[in-house]
C-alpha cells in the first residue's frame, strides 16, 4: 500500500473493520490489472516532465486553477485544490513514486519537481510506473487525437476506436469536440465518398479494418458533443441531411443525422463483436443521464454496451440498467478519482444487483503515468473497503471476495474484450 494513502485508509475504514480491510488490501495490492480505458500521452520530445506538467495534464487541471510560478502562486493553488479528490489521489501517487512525506508545499515544490524530471530522463520510467508500480499488465488506449492508435506500443496497448466524428458528420467540415473530421479520417485510408450509401459503406469497411488491425472496442465520448437521447430516424431523413453537404443544416437536422449514425454504429458494433464503450454522466451533464440510452440498448440486443464512469452522478441508474439488460456492463473507470465515496456506494450496489459477476470492470482514464498510478491506488482502496464491509456483514466469504476482486481488476476485461 502506498505511504501516501495511509491517512485516507485510516480515516476511511471503521476501526472495527481494520483487520478485515488490511487482510483484503494486502491481497488486492498483489493483483494484476487490465485497464479498460486510458488516454496516455507521450510527452513531446524536448519537453521536460515537471510537477507543473503533471498537474496541467491531469484532472487537477480541470479545477481551473493555475499552479503558477512563484511561491505565493503555488501556495494559492495548493490552498484551492488541496482537498479535491483528483488532487489527493495524484498526491498519494507522487508521494510514493518520488519519496516525500506529508503535503506538497511551496517550499518542497522545486525539489519534488526536480525528482520527477530526473526520473523521466530514463525512457523506461514511463512504463515502469504503470507496469511495475501500478501492476497494469495491459491497457485499452483511447487515442482521441489519432483514433485507433496504440501509441506505437502494441505489446502494452490494445486500441479502442473512437466514433464521435462519424456521428457528428452531418457536413464535410463538421468536427467533434476533439477536432476530428470523419471525412479526413476516411481519406487517410484512401476512402472517398460520393453519396450517403457510399459513406455508410466506407464507414463499415473502416470498422472492419480497425478490428483486423487490433481494435478491441468502439468508444463513444458523445456526452461531450451532444445529449445522449437518440431517436430512431429513417434512412431517407439522414440521407437528405447528408445531401445538403453542411449547407443550411439546422440543429434539429444535425441531431437527426447523428441519431441515425449512432444507431448504425451501435448495430455494427454488435455484428463485429466489439463492445461499445459509452461515456455517460458529467460531460454536457444536462443530457448525459445513462437512462437516455435505453432505446438504443433495447434496439441492439447483440451489442455489449459498457457504461463508463458509473454514470456519475447517476450510478443508481447504472445499477438499474445492469439489473434489467443482459447487454449492459458497468465500468468504474474514473469514478474513484471523482469521488471514492460515490465509488464505494456504487460498487456495493452493483455487486448486489448485477445479474452476473462478469459485468464489472475498471480503467484509469488518465494522461500521465503518475495519474494512472493514482487511479490504481484509488480502485484498490475502493475494492478493498467494499469487500471488507461485505465480509463484515457476512454477505460472502473471503474466497468469494478475492475472486470478485480478480474479476473486476482483470479477468472480466480479458473476457469482455477478448484479450490474450
């Protein structure tokens, strides 16, 4: 267990459960992980990895507070973000990896940053953090900057293929929130399209190709682009929007086109045997409730819908979908970093309501290896706390608890994504 996590452990586990927690945690810490979702960025050549770099390329950066450069600015930064869950798990990871105690301060900032920079001068340090410290044996990479990429490391990453650009492709210049354009992507593979049926055929061919090239899932991050309620739209309506080539396409027409495309892609995912990973919760939060996906889930029973992030804040809804639909899976990805309290509640509930123990997985969802490692600390804490509480209640025995931990951390992902 990381030194930096001990305070959270001591404060987060009832002392009556301490012995059970310590016993389970010792075993959980030894388990290997298959991370179902990462965005690992390779630092640009010549760009030093510093403490500022790590904060700016982590969820702490989403807090909207700059680390600054002066001691006064750093103190203000640490004061503002210091109790946020993103910050705490990253701090726990940094403590363990770079050998310092207590809180990060304006006084020890430069020394810690220098340790980080020196460590990253070793080109193997990046993967040592994830593979040796985090015990992540394989990760599914969602390279949104280059959909379907394995970062040049097929020995470690299995790629997912992000489909946002194809849902948002109502016109030749339309782009998703990451700036990807469907027609640019198709042209990279020598695929030119003249009409809508041509476009659908090219997309289907591309999805087949990406599977042959090693993609193990399709990924939808559409919660950042649009609401997640999708109507069934006739082919001729979508074809009519496509024929406009982006000229005078109304918001309603753009939505209708995207609705059609999402159903099309979901059906293809089922035919190809590729799980469809869906970001639900947060994002454009007004339209990201996972219940919005019910019509598509029912229309595509052969498609395995993997609902990400616990649907936070709607993790109860995820439990209901797990209970009712055989083709729904729940992934704890990101949730322990958002709120370990919510993750503990969600896992307790999902264990109880999921039809089978094969429905639960976890991914790190981080850019830097330091935050990936922080993510492994968070999920090991959450799993150990939940299993210890279940043991104390007599819900199941120790052997069942540890078997479930192995399923969540690796075996379910290996089976779901057909990994070797």
